[in-house]
C-alpha cells in the first residue's frame, strides 16, 4: 500500500474521534450504534439494560448445598446458635482426672469461631460423652483389695488365748478333716473349753467326754452346771477308758485333790493316741501356796477358794501326793517317755491368780522360813506333754 492511500484515510486524530462517540453512545443506550430493537444482542426500548455478571455457578452450589464436613466460606456470616462446640481441654494433672465425676453429661462449651468444621464438632461431642470414671478406674487405687488367704479353716488364736487353747488349736489344724476326741478329766475344776466352740464354728469335728471323781463336793458342782450334765463320775481308777481313744486329755486341778494320782494318770496317758497331748494343771506341793493349802484351816481355805472361784462349791480336799509337783511330773514324763512341750507358772510372784489380801505375803514368808525347800515364785504349774508316735522319738 502506498503512502497516498494511507493519507487519504484521514489523520490519526480524525480516525479516533468517531470511536469515542460510538463508545459514549454504547454507555448511554447499552447497545451498539446502528442496532435496533430486533437486532441481535440488542435491548427493547424501556427494557433494562444487560445485568452485570453474577457469581460463578459452582460457588453458588457450594454455598447452598454445604453438607457435613464441607468448609463454610470465610465470608459466610455464622449465627451463634448454629456454631459448633469446641473440644474441652484435657486434664493435665492426675489429681484433676481422679476428681472428675463419673457422668455422661457433655462438658459445657463456647460457640466455635469462624471456620470450625462439623466433623470436628462430632468428635468433640463423643469425647465429652465418655465417662471420666474410666480414667479413675485405671489407677491402682481403683483396683479391689486382694483378700487375705484363709489359713486352714481354723480361726486364728486371739492374743489372750491360753496355753492349752493354743496347743489345742494347733493340733486340730494339723488333723484337718479328722474327728478329734477330747477328754476332760476332773471337769468340775477344769474351767474353759479349750476354744472348742470357736473350732466347731470353723468346721472342726470335735467330740468331748467328761469324767470326774465321786466326792460330795464334786457332785454338788456337777449339779450346778448344766454344761456338765453328761459327766461320768466315779472312781477314776476304774472308769472305762478305751486305750488310744483320745487325741487330747485335759487334767486340770485334779492331781492335788485325789488319791492314787499316779495310777489315775497312767490310765489317762494310756487313753491318748500316739502323737496326742496331755494338758496338766495342778497346784505345786513344793510351793508356798501349796504348803498353805495343806496346813490352813478350812475357813481360811474357803476364803481363798471363794476369791478365786466365786459361786463354785469348794474347797476340795488337799491331798497333794508326790506327783503333784514339778519334780514329780518331770520324773513321771521321763519314766513314761512323754515329751514336755511347754511349761507355764501361775500364782505367787508369777501372777495370774486372784490373791486374797496378805496371801502372797504369807507365801513369801513360808518360802523364806523353808530355806529354799519351798518357793514363792509360783503356786500352780501348767504342762503340755506330748505322747510320741515312736517310742524312740525322744532319743532321735
């Protein structure tokens, strides 16, 4: 193209002026110049102009159909009532966790900030509904205390249990499931039941037999005590006693009040099974108290008896053969091959017996005047003797 033809089209300023007029007309009328009502893309007279472009269709769908787990646009204006609760802060101290009540009520929460998700709210509600007691149950204190194992079906001996009751309990414990035969010789003065009542309540099978002499004071004592109604009284040298029929024989305060004490004791020992026990209690004739019991008048002896056994018939005759002494019992055990398991002293300086006023002082005086032949250290002696199962058990 030549320069002349370019020049014939007009100057550059002349060419741009019509374009500016056409743009102004479009802004006023909303259509291109030269287009009518029926022209394509045109607008009818009185009709509103072309509306500005709206939001993208996909944005509109997201804002209207937002479901669970869909983020809400930041520009959305959330109402406080529709806000989701935030997760409660966990307890950082074990003491706080233990103090939390065991309840299923959800924790009180505040409205969530903008941008909280529905899935986060569901997880928070589940965490708040869990009982706080599950944390406490995991601690060692929540575990139940372990029960102490039962010993052997026999209740433990109390702290004030007597010597004889303790050995009886041990013997019954060592023969669990067997019937235990106990013989009370001299039952009118035996006193106590060796803890048999508690052992029976624990399930022990125990049978008790009662025998005593036939003195008038003994018959009076048996008539006052209904618990002694089944006692067999008579001559203890001839009372039927099957050999090796008893596990335990109790002979309490009998030796010092009967004659032929050694013969009677032989029959009692013969009635004990091998491995059984002989429980002896007697007044020592070599003590100051035993000496006074032999020489005091009946009135003085009665005062001592009533002090120690109020309401019981007595006193019994004071025989005191040689067997009724510490030296006599030790010699007897050696000759009959019995094992002395334990010995205990009562009365006198050892205490344990009710002493009338001035009676202990009289024992000391007698012991001093005897120049050592009598003692005030004790008045009564308790022996636990065991019959060995093997005659050579004492040597081995």
